[in-house]
């Protein structure tokens, strides 16, 4: 069965997640993250992808970026993945794949969803229980977006700029946005959009832009359930956290 076409649109933000194979660690030491970020910054510049937010967890990565062309995102992720795997395999004397197949992506078009993706990405370490506040996690863009330090590799999205007219008030408004943990329903929506490649967009954008391209805008309705009595494994309910949500590397 052919893989579905990835929905990437020029000038529209894309939320990207890439996991380590079998959820194994893709970063062992701080030096690994520094190498990854160096390649990320270089490739975003050369391939015209504006980087808005990022978070490097233990076994997965989140990025929020806007590509200039429809192919820029795929080229950037391909080159980034190849460069980092080559480095990682040399450093740790290993061979084979590091990443879990294709990266996952979901476009974020509306102001609501763009800012929600900013929050989702930079709150990942908090939601995973790794730190109490996003400022305590060194390997995300929170410090730059909140005004704690400068990072010339980041390009603020228009919806981030719209938080206030001057930098000081904008950064204060952004810090306020991240003071509270996200509503679980919104987190689930973002996670499901990533897993399924569905857009986070306004209804008008979906009908005017995405549907004419032939892309699904939401998951299809599930079919009827089988009788769970015929198989003890069927009909079991998830009694705890989503297994894909809390893993060795934290929230996905």
C-alpha cells in the first residue's frame, strides 16, 4: 500500500516529530545535542526553512518551522537525519538506522494552533516530568522565545510577533502562555494530527485549500467494533497513559 503524501505547504508552519528507532535514545550526551542543533541551524538557513521552536528530548525531537517551498522541509529533514546518523554511528561505534522511519508532520495554519504548537513543543519536558518549568530545560527554544537569551537561528512566526508590538511585552505575553500546562484535549489533538498527518487549521482553510488538494483533514470514522467476547485481547481498555505519550524519552 503506497504511503500517503505528506501535507507540506509553502509559507505554512509545520510541526515535526522524529523519534529514535524503537523509541531508543538518539541523544546520549550534551555534545550530541550540540551537533544536532549545529546541523539544524545550518540546513534551515541553506534550505530556506524558518525555525520557530524546537525541543530535543532523549529519544525524539520536535520542530516547528515554515518552509519557503513545498520540498524544502523534506530536503532539510533528509539531510539533517543523514548527517546526524553518520555522526552518531561514528561516535558510538555503531551501525544501522537511528530514526524510526519517516518523520511525522502536521501543518499549523491558524493563530490558535501555531501558538499551541509552540507551547506543546516547549512544554514537552514539563509534561514528561523532567523539569518543573520549561526554563529549566536547556535543550529547547523556550529561553530564546521567552527573552532569556538570544538565538539568531530562530525566526519568530507572525502569530508570535502578533502577541505584542514590542519585544519586551511580546516575551512577557509568551511567558504567560507557558505558565500553565496545556489542556489534555488540545494536547491529544496535536498528537493525533502528528500521528495521522492531519492539518491543524481553520475550517475555512481546510475547505478552501486542503480539501481541493485531495488530503484528508481529519481521521475517518472508526468501523463497528468486533465482539470482544470471542478474543480476550479485544475490547481491552487503556487504563493508564497513552503508551506513545509517556516513553523513555518523555512526552512524544
